[in-house]
C-alpha cells in the first residue's frame, strides 16, 4: 500500500480539518487559515508563477523563487526528476496528489526528503488553472514506516475479519486471499496461491470475466459488480456476488485487482426454486396427461434451477421396471425426444431403490455408491425423489450433476414439492378421466333410456290402436247378430247382448285412457298463454254434466303458459272424477286458485262421497279405481298426476268421507 | 242418383265385411272392389280391363305398404292423382291427419267403436258422394 494519508498529528484539530476539507475538495485554502498552517503552502499557476505563498514556503524555496516564479527544477535532485515529471502528470490527470515523497536540495542546503501534497484548482468550466501545494519537511523515515505499518495492520485486520471473501489477483494469478475467501472455496491459502482465477471458474464464465478485466485495464472502468459461479474444491457450486476493483499506483500503472465475494448460493438457489416451483405450478395446472406433466417438469422447470440433467421415470407395474418418459439435458437433444432410453428394474440402481423404498436420496459422490448406474455419462452426484400418488410410487424424478456434493436439502425439498405437485395433478387428472368416463356412461344410459321411453310410448300408442280394431269388429259382429236374429233374442229375453256392449265400451275407455296417459310425454310442448277460464268453459260444453251438478269458478282463473291439451285433460279428469262421486241431490264443484308468487295452487272441490285417507296415495296409481262401474277406468287421476308432475308440480287432496273432497295441485309459473 | 264404384283398401276382413254390409244395405247398386293392401290396390288400378273406381277408401294401418305410402304413390301418378281418396282410420292422431291432408285426401273418417255409429258415418259419406259430380273413366 503506497498511499499515505497525511498524518493526523500534522495539523491542529479544527483548522487542520478545514484545510484538509478544502484541500480535498480542490478549493483554495482561505487566508485566515493559511496563517495557522505549519507547513509550506503555495499556489502556482500552470506555468509555475507563484500566486500565493506562505512564509514557510518562502524560506524553503528561497533560492528558487525569482520574479514570483518558482523554478522548482532548481530544487529537485537530479536523480528523482523523472519521477517528479510523472507526479506532475498524475496530478493533472487525477486532480490531486496525496502524500508523495520527493527529494529536494536547496542551494547550499543538505538534501531533504519532503512530503508533497497537491490539488488542482479549476475555473468554473472545470478547466485547471492552478495548483496548490503543501510541503512537509518534517517527514522522517521512522514515522513514515511506523505510519505505514499501522495502516497495514489496520488493513490486515479488516481483511481477515471481513465476512466477504477477498482476493488479490495479478494477471489472473491469485496473490493473496483472506480467510473467508479460503473457507468459501474450501481451499487453504497455499493451495490457492498456486491456482489462477480460471481454475476456480466455470469454463462458460471465463470469457465474460476476461472482458471485464480488459475493460478495467484499459481504464474504461475502475470497478464492476457481477454475479458468478465458482467451483469449490469439493466440486460443489458457489454462487457469489462479486465486486472487482482495479488498483493502480499514483501514476496509473496497473498493480493488481481486488475482488470481494459475497456468498449468495443459498439465496439464489432458494429464490430460483421458488420461481421454478411457481412456473411449474402454472404450467402443469390443468394438464391431464402424465407424459405432458413430466415433460413440463423437465423442460421448463429444471432448467430454471440450473440443473444439468433431469430424467423422469414412470413405474410400469406390469413389468416391474422404471421407464424414462421425459428428460432434460444431454438425454433430450430436441423436442420431446429421449435418446437411448434405458429401463431400470425395480430395486436396482439408485432410481430402482428409491422406487422400491419410496424414500428420496441424495448421493453426494456417485463414485462411492456401488448402486450408481451410468446412463449417458458419468456424473458426480445424484438426487432421486419418488412421485407418490395414493401411497404408491408411480414414478421417479432423478437429477445428476457433474460436481460432487451438488445437491442440498433445498433441492430435495423442492424436488419433493414438484413430485407432490405432479402426483396430485396426476391424481386429479385420473379423477377427471374417471369423471368423464362416468359422464359418458351416464349420457349413454340417458340416451338409451330416452330411446326406450320413446319406443314404449310408441308401443303404447300402436297397441292401443291395434286393440281397438278387434273391439270394433266384435261390436259389429254383435250388431249383426242382433239384426239377423232379432226374433230369437226377443224370445230368450236375456240381456247378454247389452252386457257385452257395455264391456266393449268400458274396454274402449280403458284403451283411450292408456293412450292419453302415454301421450303426455310424447306431445310437443308449446307453452302458449292459455286462459284457464276458457278451458273450463270448453270442458263444460263438451263434457256431459248432470243437471243437478253445478261447476263454479270462485274467482277468475289466471292465464298460464301451458299446453292446451294438457290443461284440458287435467281439469276435465278432475271434474269428471268429481261428477262421478257426487251422491248429493245438489252437486257443487268449485274451482279456485291462490297465487304464491312463483307458482299457483289450484283446487277442485266437490261435495261427493269423500275418500278415505288410506286411499289418498292409491287413487293416483294407474287402473286404481275405488269403484267398479263402466264410467270409472282408474286412469283419470293417473293422467292428472302425470300432467302435474310433467310441470314439476305437486298434487294432493283433503277429504272428509261423506262430505266431499278437494284436490289441490301446484303449477309453477313459466316465464 | 248415380252408381258409385268404390275401391276399398283394408287388410281387416271384418272391416271389409262391415263396409260391404253398410253400403249394400243402403244402396245395393254401388260397386265395391276390395284390396287387402296397397300393392294389390295398385295392381287393380293398373289393370286396363277394369275401369278406374270413382272413390278410394284407404285404411292407414296396413302391413307391407302402409296407407300413407300408398297415398303418396297415388298422388304422384298422372292419372290416379285425380281419384278422390278418403281415409278410414282408427287414429285421430294429429300427425297422421296433417300428413294425409298434406299429401292430398278428400276426407278422413275415424272408425267409431260402435257399429251403429260406424254405419251412420259411412252412410252419410256415401250419400255425400252420390250427390257429387265425378270424373268418370
């Protein structure tokens, strides 16, 4: 270290500080301060004319001053003159000269070593206009040395205790290092002194760092920050934030470089893992194919970790071996292609072992592990993590690295996270597949059901018509019998013929009922606005209503969006049903409704014979009639219920035996 | 009153008997030619030795060629398309009705269950056509 700062003892406290500050700032030292300066002080213009001078300086350079001009050459010892010229140039270049020793010899005086400090004074345009110089003739070698050692010691202390790794490099060669630097790289200082900086760098970084050094050497930059990887003695990785400074002597000669390294390996790895994990997460979300997930992991994410290699194996249960399904690195030169795929039997190698145990492994030195299987090339360390879904190993994530001890617990943690992610994604993919399969089956079933329903309804339709034709034939034949054998029948006085006719009539009603019932789902469903008052009016006109029965509409019924035929069938069947069971001399059928906002509740009330509670469910079933007569087919109420259900409504009744029955049903308002 | 000739296309024997009985009782001079299905009816129509009927009565539900298929063939024929055709059906299905009228029919009669009702309908149908002017030959 050849920079010597002015000795603190040279100037007295505050004044000293002011001088110093002004001096360092390249400002003229004010006159009032000058008086207190114990040193020789003078200000010279660029050609050497004295602008200002103090007494001490006048004494010192007495013989060399002529006409306010300092002929400094007269004072300089001949042999140090070339140095002096260099100093002069350095001063102009740097703007200051801090504590340079020169040798002067005044006329008739002994040689004297003095310490010179100088700064350049500039005009407003930053053009140099003068020098101010301080000379100290009090320098003696002893104090100089003491000073030097003191400072060196300070520096060594700082150097050794720094948490930064510090290295001095000359032309690539390692000159000196501190303890931190040694421990960062795992070498001792002696070992390092035999190495060059390239020995501990990765080949891909050498060119870049040489460029930086070159720039510095050319004086373009004095320092530079960058982040770089280094190889430790054990071949593991060190990622460091580096600040490199170039050190030159006062006259600008290159001395050496100082590099300060901060270990950010963990930091970088952790943040890159987090980033990678996020990237992975978003890239595999929604993927439903194990192969796609595997390729995403290897191609997109592993590269983000700075891993050299990664292979994902899938466990083949049938063959009890592991197959490579995706890769990153040398195994995957392009696209989604793996060259020289290998398979590993369960239990063999590190991969096979982990597949068997389901426990992750880090192998710090594969050379020491007999299980290690060389795939495409030998690599020094390996990490192997199982992909486990539902307690079963379904695959393996495996990564190898060319340096020993490369993989850390952070790698393990992250790869485990990735494996879990892959597993859960796969699981949900499998669930999705299962769901889709079920849906497919369901819709198939539904289609079948619809087809069957359609068939059934058509069947009912056709059968009803086919059944009717023999009925018609029988009816015709009986009529002919009656016509052709009138005499015989009159003699016999039997009423078999009318009984047969009644039976046929009833049979036709049944068939028509079945036909109507089967038609409910079949017909097109146009929701037209239907005025229910009109519907009831029409029913009154077309249905036989005995004279003693009155149908009353309690208040005007609403207009509904409903199929006209269904609305007619609904009310007609309820009214017919009421008519059938009225046993009073004056029958009353009352139709009413209540508006419940989203639906209406309609009621059809009669004063008939009433229905016992135990039959309330039964009456809605097909062919369930409580009375055996030609009028009652047991289909009417089944049709009513089916229509109400068709419109997602409910139907129920309240009844008192002997007094009458009220049927209620809800119909939703259709918007 | 003119004598009418009917071509009755009906697969059910008793239905044919019913028609015969009602018409002959009402007006024995009317001629009834019977066919049990559409193909047979076409043979009769295409037989040059037989005069064309005045009116065709067609059942819809028949084996082999059904009524609507027959009707479609008939209405696409240059000469036969002028023959008034009345459908006799068991079904009052809206779809069937629409299809028939679209293709071209002169009437649609739903066969009632009771023979008396049937006889009444057929009689009124026959009497209606008796008072119509027809393209003869």
